[in-house]
C-alpha cells in the first residue's frame, strides 16, 4: 500500500469520529445549513440582478433607447434588501455554529480530563507530562480554533460553488464548460499538496508535545540543572528540539501555502479565456453585455470558494493531526473498572488481606514482584523492609489497586481489589507516601479531603492535625488553616507536606492504613512525636508500613523482608532476630 493511501486511510476514521461529536447537534446543524443556503444564495443572485441594470443602461446609452430609471432604482432597492437579508442569515448561521462547536470542544475537554483519571498509573510513567498537557490543552485548542471556521467555510464554499455553477450554466453552458476545466486541475494540485504536508503537520504536533515535555522537565528540575551546571547542556538540548520543530513547522506551512498561488495562476488563465470568449459572444450578439458582466463576476466569485476549499484543506490537516492525537489519548487502555458494589469486606476466616501468587512487571518483561503470597489478619501491623528497588512501594501500590498484578490476585475480605467500587476503595484505605500530592486549596480543605463525611468541622480538622503534629506549624503560618497551598505545594517543605498528608489519613479513619516512608522528610524529634500519634491511629487497623526506622519496624506484628520482589524472610521481631539474615543485619 502506498504512503498516500495510508495517510487517507488514517484520516477517514478521524473525520468519522469528529462527525460523531456533531451527531447530537444534527437539528441545529440542519438550521445552520438552511441559513447558509439562504445567505449564500442571496449573495450569489446579486450579479444577475446587477446585470439587469447594466443591460438596461447599455441599451439606453449605446442603442439610444430610453433608460428606465425607476426600473434601475427598483433593482438597487432589491439588491440592498438581498444584501441585508444575507447578512442576517450569516449572523444566524455563525451564532448557531459557535454554540455547537463550543459544546463539542467542551465535551472533548471533559472527556480528556475524565480519561486522565481512568488511566493506569503506569501510563504516566511512559508518557511525558508535557505530551499529555500538549494533547489535552494545545491539541484541543487547535481543534477549538479551527473547527467552527472549517464547518462554516466548508458549507458556504460548497453552497456557493453549486449555486454559481447553476447560474453560470444558465447564462452560457459553453463558457461554463471552459471554466469547469479548473475543477480537476484544482483538485489535482490540492490533493498532491495536502498529502505531502499532512505528514509534516502530524510531526509538528508531536514535536510540540515533545518540546513541552522538555520545558516542563527543565522547569521542575531547575535546581538540579543549576546545581550541576547543566544550563548549557539543557539549552543545547532545547535548541535541538526547537530547531526540529522549526524545520517541521516551516515545511508544513510552506508546502501547504503553495496551494494558493498555484490555484491563482490556474484561475487567472481561465479568466483570460472567459474574457476573450465573452467579448466574441457579445460582439456576435449571442449574449447580453449585462449577462457577460455577471458571468465574469461569477468567474471571480467561483474562484473564491475553490480557494477557500483549498485553504480549508490546510486547516483540516492540522485539525485532523490534533484530533488524532486527542483520540489516541482517549483510546488509551484504562485501568480496569471496579464494578462490584457494596462488597462485603468482613472476611469469612481471619484473613483480611490476601496476596495470592502475585507477580507484577512494569514493562511486561522483567518481574518486579515475584509470586508473593501473603495472608494478613484484620488489625495486624505489617512492616515491609528491603533494599532500595526491592519492590516495597510497588507492593503497596498493588495493594491499593493502583497497579494491576500481571499474575495472581489481591483479595480484601475475600473480594478482588479490582472489583471493589472506587468509593468503597477510597473509604477502605488511608495512605501517606514519601511524596504527597496536595491540592492547591487551603490546608483545612486538604486535611478535610481525607474524611468520608460531607461536613467536616474545624474541630475535627484541628484534632487530626494535632495528632499528626501538624497543628503547631500550621498555626504559625500567616493564614493558619486558611493558607492556600501553591500549585505543586511549593510553599511548604516536604516534611510539612507529609504532616498534612498524615493529618489527612487521620481524618479518613480507614480500615487499612498504608504508610510508605510516611515520615522520611521529618526530623528525628518530630518523627518520634509522630510515631506516638501514628501508634494511636494504627491501633485496631490493618497497617502496612514501609519504613527505615528500626523502632517502628520492631513493634510491627509481622515483618516482611523483600529481595528482588520476593519474600525472603517473614516473622515478628523476636523470630527474625534469632535468625541470621537481612533483618538481623538491618537492625544491628
Ligand atoms: N514506574 C515505574 N516504572 C518502571 N519501573 C519502576 C517504576 N517504579 C519502580 N520501578 C522499578 O521497580 C523496582 C521496584 O521499585 P520500588 O519503588 O517498588 O522499590 P522500593 O523497594 O520501594 O525502593 P525504595 O526503597 O528505593 O523506594 C525498581 O527496580 C524500580 O526501578
């Protein structure tokens, strides 16, 4: 199959899908077509009407008959009314079209935003943030900027073409035949150029996403770049990407911009032929002067929709390239939906959490978790230790249902974690990670988010913050609990963010508590105080702790040692202390 055919085969489903978004607005779009037909036909009719006036004047002035001024005045009035009506209909057409296209863009934006929440977290590992932002903002904006223009110009151009063709055929079929020669020529030129530039347009959008990703990375990693004196390196890297983007954008614009001059050349040649033929016809009295003048005006008018259609092809290409990228994002495989509602978590036997032959791989080749079997009782505290990269965090993400096992399953109270409904999952777990995401809202709201209740009192928030040892630092902030957290939480230290995340987990009062290096950023004194608070919170709850402090680990009911994703030791402190192995080395 040729590359051209491939390109067209790819364009078709994208257009079909875009049309699907229009479907719910069929009625409005029908009205748009009616208004477009009315407004365009009124504009198209004007040269014929004007031609009547010219013929009347010509016959009066040249052939010596009396000029009927009243007739000419009537024609002028008719023209004024037609132009006025045409403007009103154009306004109506645009008004309706803006409503439809904006609703479509609104839907598309919402779909993309919701999709981001449905994607598995592994998607974000292999896709740069810049690319995701580029698809969900730049590409949608591109569609937004061109969609309305595309539909409106397409409609008016097609209607104009049809209308003008009919009137031209009525005036002189022979000269019209000559003008029609322009159509296959125009189609040929447009098709050739569109095929060539489509590839560049697609790459242009892709490279823009790539550049966005790099800029975002440079922005977030500024401190590291400065600390390691990598400014020149980063600059060079940026220039390389920017040059590539420049090259592709330039080529895309250049190739597509050759359409207009080429078409103009073709049209002007046809125009000359029409003028010569028209003069011969008038001299031989085969056509009136008014009609040939109208005809020449139609030839000019005929070129406009042809040019417009060619320009739209240009716009369509970039819109299609942008739509394709948005649809690719929308088609990404989602995290399997948790369907089972009101699952009964009360275990039939004592096991509450059950890892059954669980294996997991990020890249579908090398396993990070290898055949883990683990039965945890309700209320038990399990500490997971192991070297860096042993798979501790991965195990906690599996437990939370944020990653899906490649093999085996995880049961909570007998129910597969991936079949527990999202709201129930939220109520089941409380989490504190090493890096915690806080919303750019007030500290109070961030803590209250943890709660299952709709109404949370200030007292409850303060109590949770006190237990997490966060109250003191919050009160010392100028706006206290009303302090608004910056985007990405840059106005708080990592330790302070962890304290807020702990307070949030306290608010949740979850059945299962997952603490992954929950106090890694706080100082030792603070850590001890938090541990006391956390002990209170953990009491009676099933808890998973990933930590490095021996004091926290020793007190756990069960300690699990992971190595390369496998459990190599399991037992409580006394049992493991008796044995040689990782645990003993770790504690001593
Ligand atoms: N998002 C990811 N994509 C691909 N590989 C990953 C991802 N996250 C972790 N890994 C890999 O999986 C393995 C286990 O990582 P994990 O973070 O679970 O280990 P860990 O025991 O928690 O380490 P640490 O103590 O350093 O936090 C490592 O080899 C790591 O490189």
